[in-house]
């Protein structure tokens, strides 16, 4: 006796369906189908029993109602081991259904297409999820198949005349419930994102007043297992958000070894850094901090400036650029050992130069963009034991024209230009962060120190180590100076202008120290911590 005698097939994605259904028909499995799926199979020369013939009721409401009927769901949900269920099936002339092959309307794809609300609503599948859940619930006797990738394994088992293994039925049932979970979550997310005018366009990135949802469902797909995590004894993997654009907005690795856990962290940080600049910019990154940032008329000029900040630490770094990487950049970087180069694109000549370094990873990916939409799409999550912290990205655009000058001397035009560069640079550095720059490059970077004055000293020491003169340079601090000591250290080294958020209880002391050293200062009114 065949382990499956009747199959119900109703799919939107018809990939691989013809061969699978033909295989079932060759085994004598009766195929019950609906609407477009039935027509597709009939056009392929297969015999199909329309659902309406089973239910004795026509499809109505433009196809909205067709499979929601006891003749269908009784055949799926009946407990094969319970005699009373068998008697009821016989009494009502219901044939058991042993295989349910269903995938759902393309709701998310329709939302992404920018369709109107009415069209999107029509892509909310009702009968499909009901059949999937019924089959998955009754996995002891029914096999639920929601992914065309599983067709070959199911058919191979049936062709051997075997009962489908219980482990396979359970795995496919779990996969089915995951599919409906993702589907329902996408619908709820879309509905919550509708604005008051009931358009299909999601609301803008929410402000603090919008709040966060009471539940945040994560739907992540395994991209690959990694060699190890931060240390060799830590197993690691990378997941992507299901239905999203993919890691880094959708990247392509053009050459090189597989990416590691630390590579991915640093590449993400570097890509975000160069996105702060409109002009050609280069970030050289180690351990999630920039070794150097530079901008210029060309990427080569920007790279040389970024490298000059700390050429020693740049060994084994990740380099990101915000323009297509061409041959000149590849040649300029020829003598530096780097792990990864990240760019929006790579010219053929550049790839030839870098092709000589077989282990070098080249990642082509679109520029970083802050994700739009509701909190589910835009929130940044960080794991802590037992849960996650959530915050909106630090995506606010700075407005230098709104900065205030508390010092007697305002910055000169040249100093202001340098201060604007320094403020962008300090956003990329881990707190406590202080950077010393000229107009187009970092000269010294003080990152991750426990006191701000130590960050000032470290930035100056790094500049000295690289042989860079900070006389006439400017500095930026990612948060206010709690005391005047940090400002005094910078001023005594020759820094002539400083930008900082302001807001300390001792702002008056800091401003007085700046005036005493003839240092111009700007208050931004906003800080940029990176913990």
C-alpha cells in the first residue's frame, strides 16, 4: 500500500513543481489542487482533481474562499490512530490527505514593490497558512512541504515505497511553522508601519516618541558557519535578516579567504565610517576602531592621508572606501598587508593588481544606508545575557551651522573646516574618543580609554609616533570635557581649536582654559558615544 494516496498541492512559487507532481502521479498519488496551480499542472499533462470537486462547492469571492472546507481540513487533520475519526471520515465521505504541498502568496515582495494597500491586502494568504498549519500539526500522519528544495527528498522516499521517516515529517513540520511565523510577522510589521493616511509606504525611521513595539520577532537565516569567533575556542556563525537586503546591503566577495568573525565586525565598522563623507574617503580599521581616516580629491590621496596616521597599526587592517576602487588605489596599497578591502565596486585593472594576493578578501557592496521603516527594521540590537538591548542607529545628520561658539575667539574658516572633519572622524571611534586632525586626515586617535584626558594624551602620542606635527591642528571629543585637564593637554601640544558637545557642569572652567590658551571652541549640543 502506498504511504501517500492523496496529495493536496496549492503553490504560488511553482519552481520544480512539474517534476515533483509528475513523480507523484507516476506513483499513483491522486493530486487535488486549486486555481492557478491546477491549471499549471493540467497544462503539463497531469490529471488533477479540482478542490471544488472535493468540497462540492465552487471557489468564491475571487478565489478568496476555496480550501476552507471540512472535506479538505477533515482529510488533513483526522487522527489516523483514532477509530472515531476514521468512522467520521467514512460517514462524510472524506478521503485522507497524506501530503500537503503549499507555499504562500508573495506578501513581502508585493510590499517592496510599492503596491497600493488594496493589492497588498490581497496578498495576505488565508487558506494557505491554514492548510500548512493543519498538516504540520498532524505531522504523525501528514507531511507538510513548504519549500521546493525539499521536493527531491520527499519524492525519493516515496519512490522507494517507504513511509516517510518520522524525523523528516517532524523537520518539515517545524519548517512549515517557521514559514507561517515569518509570514504573519511580516504582515503585522507592515500593518504597524502604516501611517495615518493608510498608504502602503512605511513610516519614517521612528523618533523616541514613537516608542518600541511590545514584541520584537527576529527572523534570521544562517548564512555560513565561521572558522571560529573572536578566539579559536569559540564556535561562530553569521546570520542574515530573512527578507532583507542581505549582509552589508547585499555583498559579493570577489576573491580571498573566507571571512572571519572579526573580519565581518571590522568590515561593518569601516563601511559605516566612510559613509559619513561625501567626498572620496578611506578608513583603515583595526579592532573596530580607525587607525586612520582621510579624505581627498581622489581615493589615492585619501588613502595616503589615512595611512599616515598610524602606518604601524595599519598592518593586517580592513580598508573601506566610498568610491569604486580602481588600479591607482590598488597600486598605492600594494605594499600594505590588509585583510579586507571594502568598496562599492572594483575596476578590472584593480582586481588584476589585487589578484596577486590570493588571500586578500575583496568585498563589493553598496554604500551603508541607515535602514528605513519601523523599529523592527531599523533598531540596532546588542546581545546581553538573557536578552537584547535595542536602540535606533546614530543616524542623525549633524548641523555645523547650528553649533555655538562659547570662546572669545571663534574658529577661522580653515579651523572650522577641520573641525567639521574631526567631528565626523570622532563619530567612528570607540568611547572615550578624542581625535586630532588637520583639514583632511586624522593625525592622532585616542580610543576606548577610561578617562578623557588619557584619550587626549593617547591621540597626541600616536601623532608623535607617526612623526606628525600637531601644531595648528584641531581636535574633537565625542562627549563633553568633564574637567579642563584634557583641553589643557591638547592646547599645550599646539592644538588651536576644539569641537565637543558641551553640557558639563564645568563647561565654564573648560571655556576659561580655552580662552587662556587662545583655543577656539565649538559646542555641537550632541554627543556620539560608541561603546
